[in-house]
């Protein structure tokens, strides 16, 4: 059995064969860039108006209005001292413009513009290259493409980007007692939920489950199912069958499929019987069957590997140090991840902490981590992991 820190280090130290792909800008959100993006031109590429108003030449109380410039007008226009042109947001500034005056600060009468404010040279003008200069680095490799990133990349005229491919992930759940939701349940049967939770967790962080299946507790079936799914996966997630019961065949089936064990069993609660293995450039996590254990292990140990595959420089979930809203006592020697809810900059540890109970995790949005026995008063700062 190893510590949480040792397990995380083993995951972090794995050499990963990252793959790249060109994707359409429309599909790029949530990917990490694999290549630098530099600005192909100055942004803005010309001086333009920051608002609707008037371009004026010189600083006077009134101007002669000599024309109008709409956004998208590509003609070359010029002002003489004392002249003004009606201009709209984004339109190209005529040469010899001193400033743009807001429409609300003016009065127009018989083609004469009267200005109701003191004019400052350069006001309300977006200067060429003010945001980005030609050749300037816009994004470095490893940048996570956000909606704003998509907008900026599009403003540079790029409709495709080169990104790190996300890993192919597949899920196998095991257990004779499990049946799919929607079927009639008999005494002794349980609805299978872990694969659904894991698939949703993948989606939550921008990943996709390519396939999932359920296999009964039969060694030959488990072995052949692992062989089939492992062949098509970068990361294979198994749920259940990894403990030491008579019908827990997953570990042996992985070994007979040529998977090398990197660790098995972690000194933590929940999620002690977690298995991590590798076969060439393919990785396997065999997760505990208890629902809360399965999701906790995904959040803490699986997600960082998936993020590394995707090109992320920093991995794992956001961690905070915030006060607890109530007294709490924990007596076990094992480090523990407790289901919790963060609200108004404090955290509350929820009831129903058993590894078989997922209701409290569904009601929560965080895990509180204690590295051993704790007795904390209300208001003490605790470590929180946002999920």
C-alpha cells in the first residue's frame, strides 16, 4: 500500500505519447494548443473608433460636418482642421483625426457640430496594434482554449488550430449483481451507476467516453473484454472487481493481458483498492466498485493523467484553503476525502460519508481533505478540493 502523494507522483512521472490534430475553430473549445500562435498582423489592423460619435480634427467648440464613415468602409478619408465626420463603432479613422467625440456629448445643427465636453487628443480611438503587434505571441503551446480564446483566434483570421488530441477513454463495469437503469430489479440486484457517473465526469472536464460495457463476474469474459477495450483505448477505466473477493477477477485479467502494475492500493479513504497499470502507451485504472470511492479516485488520480494526455501544463482540481462552518472530528488514521459543500467562502462537511453513498456527493461541490485524525473547531482553515 502506498501513500496518496506516492500514487500521484507515479501518475505524474509516466511518459505519455501525446498526439496532435488540426481542428476547426468551431470545435476547438476545451483543447490545449500544441503549437504557438503568433499574430499575423497588428490588432487592431487600423486606427478605428471605439464608439458611435464624430471624428474631429483639431480642438474647437464646433466643427463643420463634412461626411460619414460606416463600419467596414474601406475608402481613404481625410479631415481638415475644424472639420468633423459622423463615425460608427469600429469604423476606420480618417487621417488628421484628433479625437472621437461621443454622440451623447454633441449637438448637430445645420451641418455644424457643437461639442459639449473638453476634448482630449486621441480619446475614443483604438490605435493600430494597441492589442497585439505583428508577430507577437498570442498563445503559447499548452494554452487551454476558452470561449474568449476562440474569439481572439477568429479575429486573427484563423479557422483551424493545431491541438493536442484528447485521450480515447473507454469504461468497463463488472459485477453479477448489477443491472442497467430502466430494467425491473429483483431482490439482490443493484442498478449499475458507476459507468454513468464516470462518463458524466469525463464530459464535465471536456473528455469523451468512446465506449462502455458491462461484464458479468466471469474470468474469461472479463479477460477478453479488457483485451478488446484496451486495444482501442489510451486510458481504460474499470469499475468493480478489483478487491480481494472470490469473484474479483480484474487484477488477474489485467496481468494476463500484459498490463504492468504501477501501484495497487492507496492509504486513503475512500478508494483504498485503486489499481493503476500500463501496457506500452496504454493506461488502466481499476476503480473501486463503491460509487463514492469510484468518483473520488477519478477526481484525485485519473483526471491528472487525462489532463496530461491533453497537453495541460498544470493538472488536478482547484484547491482552496477556507474556513469550515462547523465543528468536525475525524478519528481514523487513514487520510480521507470528505464530501462537502462550499458556500459563501466557507465549507460544510455533509452527512452520509460512507463510500457506498453517492447522495452526499451529488449534493456537494467539493471534497475536504484531512491527512489523518482531526478535531477542528468552527472557523478553522481546511483544505478543500472543488469538484
